[in-house]
């Protein structure tokens, strides 16, 4: 399956939960205000040095206060007419210098009004709408190496990027996730309010990869407290922490170090074992592992008679794990793990 390009994903209209802002709101306000005041001061200076070209119909004398007054009514296009440019040079200055500055000041204030009133209000409303509709989504807590690879693999397997929510503290990582089309949020995944904001209790599954085992286990504890029934998968790197992760509430504990050891051991037993393991793990290979609930039409059949045409490997019946060599007739509620060809056309499951 060909992965869509970044441009295609952007054009598809995916939007983040929160847009990252380069500078704080208060800093942006002061920058705009300072720029506008600087332009006004520039016009006041120009008018002051060319005050001989201005005429005051009130008293015939143009003071500094008159210059400031004339500058403000000129920039705001009010124009009472009591002070006016009369010399050719003064009129040229108004046309060539002051008029562009007038437009610039107006654009600054209009742009500020749009940014701080209209756009930010729209973004907050849109964020609330996205959050309210979040259900059956995938929550990825941590977008490091493991988290990013997991998201890429999910997208390759057909998961809609707009149904994936990525939470991380790194804006750089979130930009990468946003480029993939995911919803993003810069927040601490150990805080209840942040997990509630992405409606973790309504998620399809939660993937945890915080980079540190202690952080990942703490996140698992927090998620399990808020979402008792949501499946949680976590990455831990120390073998001693696998039991702790399960006790914290993780349903699946992945140890990349151990998996690497399995690949190495497999390569020692044959040149093709490791290749096949990687093939199984990735949707880009010729075959893929699929876990699903047994369909009604498959109840009573054996594991080698699956309607999908796949090769059944294992049956999960409650807490029991049953290998293909010992599995009897399939029962309602069984979960089967099977191997399917990636590019094949398996029969629909009924």
C-alpha cells in the first residue's frame, strides 16, 4: 500500500486539535502594537520636519500637538480639514509615504482583530467540536521513535489519520504527527484533565510510548483509572518493568529489546526466519497477522476452515490460549489470530 504524501494529506483537510503558536498571545499583541506605534511615530516625525508644508486654519501655527493630531486623523482617514498639506512636497509625502503607512497600520489592526477575535474564537469552537465527536479513536501518548512508527504503521494498515490523537510535549514531534494528518495536543499525558480532553474513555485503544519506563507506567496507571475498559498497549525497555506495566493495567506490554533478541535468535536458526517475523509484523510484507472475533458463520468450524481464507494460528477463549494443533470447534466469542496475504483477496467474513 502506497503511503500518501505529506502534500496529499494536507490537501485532504485534516486538522489538529490545537494549532501551535510561535509566540505567546501576549507577546504577539505587544509586537503588533509596537509595530503600529512605531509606524505612527515615523509619520509624526515626517510631519514634524515638514510642518512648513502644513497649514492650520485655526491659528495659523502648527505645533507638535497639531502634528500629532494631524497624523492621527490622517492615518485613520478621518480628515476634518482644519489642518491640511498645502505645499507640493507635503502633498507628495502624504501620497507616497504616509498613505502606504496608513494602509499598513490599518492592516495591522484589522489582522489583530481577526487573529485574536475571529480566528482564535473559531479555532476554540472547532477544537471543542472535534473533541465532542472523538469516539472509537486511537490515542497515542508519546510520539518518539516507537510512537511515530506505530502511527505510520496504523496509517499503512488503513486507519484514518483523523481518528488518531497524538499527545506529546514536543512541538517538533507534534508537527510531524500533524503532517501525517493526526489530531495533536501538546500536553502532559500523566494529567487527568489532558487525557479527559481527548476523551480517552471513548477511545478504541491507547498506545503508550513515553520514552522512559517510569513515565510510561505512570501514564498507564492514569489511563486505566479514567478508562477501565479501553485496551492499553505500552512500550517498556527493561524486562523488570514488564510485570509492573501489567499490574498498572496494560493489556499488552511490548519490549523492543526482547523483540530484537527474538529476531537475532531467529536469524541464527536460519536465514529466512527473521525476515518472516518482520514480514508478519509489518503491513508492507507479503503476509500480515490479523486478530479478530470469530464470525457467526464460523462457529462450529475448525481453525483451518476460516471464512476469510486465512491460516488460523491461535484461539483465545476467555483467559485460555489455544494453539492451532489443539483447537477444537470454534465457539461464539472466540478471538482468532490468523495469517492473511497482504495483497491477496481473502473471502469476506460472515
